[in-house]
C-alpha cells in the first residue's frame, strides 16, 4: 500500500488548485470559511461554474460526459475545493441519483436526465425517509399504483434536505406488499412541479428550514420514469447509499474546519487555556486529539483509494467512514462552541448577515453561526443510516 502521491498526481493537484483559485467567487468562499448561510443562488452558482467546466460530475466516467478521473484524482479535486472554501456540491443529483441512472437506467433516461444534472441546471432532491422509515427503509409506505402507462403516487416523505428548492425528486415507493418488505419497493423519478406535490418546510432549532416534508396526493407519474424493474428498487437504493455514506464522511471539510477551529481558539485566547469538563489539560490538547482522528480518517480514505488505484477490490467500508466522519463533525462543532464561549450563542439570522459580531471585542465573524452549526451537526450521526445501525452492519461484515 503506497499512500504517497506521485509527481503526476501532485501536478494534477496544482492544476486544480489554480483553476479553483481563478474561478471560485470570493463572496462564496468567504461564506464557506466563516460558515455563513449559503443561499440557493450561492450553491447553484458554484454548481453551474463546475458544470460549465465539466466537473460537477467529477466522479463520472467519460462515457457519460465526466472527466474520467481515477479515485486519487477525484479525492485531490474534492480536497482542493474544500480547502479553498468551495461549497459542498449538493449531492442528490451528481453524486447520488446520477450513478443509479447510469447503472440501471435505460438509454432514453440517461439522455433525458444526465445533461441537466451535469450542467447544474436541475436541482434534485432525495425522497427516502418517511415518518416511520428512517434507518429501516424497507418499511416505506409511500404507495405507487400502476394504472396503464402511469403510476399514481400517494404518501409522504420527510427530512427532505433542501427540498424547498427541488425540481425533481427520486423516491423509493411501495409497489407491492407481497413477500419481504424489500422486494416490493421501486425507484421512481418524480417532477416536483406535478399537480399534487406539496412541500412543507420544517423550521429547525437553528431557525433554518434545511429539511422539509414532501406530500404526494394522487400524483401522476409516467411509467417511463421508473428506473430499472418494478419491485427492484431496494437493489438500486443500496447502490446509492454507498455513495451517500462515503460522501457524509467528508474528510476534506473536516480538514478545513479543523483550521477554522484553530483560528477561533487563538482569536479567543483559548489556545493555551483550560476548560472545565475537558479530560485533558490545555484546550489545544483537545484540538490535537481531534487532529489525530482527522488524520486517521484521511488514512482510511487513502487506503480505499490505494486499493482502487492498484486494481484491487475496494474496501467496502462506507459505513465505517460514515461513523467516524459524522462523529468528527460533531466534535469540531462542539470545540468551536467551547472556544468562543458566550460569543457562540447568538444565531439571529439578520444580525449575523449584518456582520454585527465584528463590532465589539471577541465578536469575530467566524464565531457568528457556531450555535447554529453545533445544533445542525447533531443530525450527522442519524441521517444516512444511524451510526448504531452502521455499527451493526460493520460488525456483521467483519464477524459474519
């Protein structure tokens, strides 16, 4: 196993770094580095910049219009984007549904849907979770009944991230109640402008409406929007979830936020201080422990890349990456809160956007959304398959 990058890979990194520097809008980078709220326009503006270059689908093979990069190149691209302050690519289109359409969709579906995803023009949402179906996706109840060339969809999805912006949504729907629950699920693509689709934002503790309820009331969906075969959606869903859980780990964002944590700790005079309740002495010792975990996660990611690069069987550790990555995200959010103390608490949206925290001692702009970030990060160990369930899966894989 060779974890060192080759001269060619280092040159590739430099090319990516230079391009991102020249093309990433400064106002967006400022928001990302200081965890300020990104608007729909911010996220889609960057997506379209990448799409114009042909890099929004940076993990796509050339056969489908992607750059055809290998695993190491994809990793270096994601790292340079994250460190430069680029927003995370909204994954539902290019990272999640696109690979499913490539692997299981027919040619007509590929020609119809992939160009809009690759360009960043079409915003996709994910319709998996329901009020009673989170980690246990096999229990989905949202129903799709076939009537000639149309499916009639009724039911509800919830926790739909950024669903208020969605133009299309890929859904797991129940098309049969016979046999095991997994065998009666289908994978359907639904136009969110269809009559009968309604989106109801859920206001969270941080004041944002990041997630939504999506309701389907006798929504007519052309049967040609069915991916693959009816009642085979569980297979397609598992294919997609492996991409989602690896994406959640996001070691590159963790490296960027680690630097932000150091910046906050030094600014607030906490670098050499002690904090009640922490088991180790100086605050920076806690940062060092976190940095060790971030490096360990990166080594795990590089092991996977090394296996893919050498042509060996890639390590199937999506669940493990999700566990460690989500725990690290919660830890750096908590340490930022501790470093900023009372200046971390306010998260009034209008005040933060007005830059009020820069007007008095200790009021660094980097502190503005820390409470919001902390509350939001509590979800990371639950979504994409709760960490308790992922530990069971990892244990079964290792122990049999």
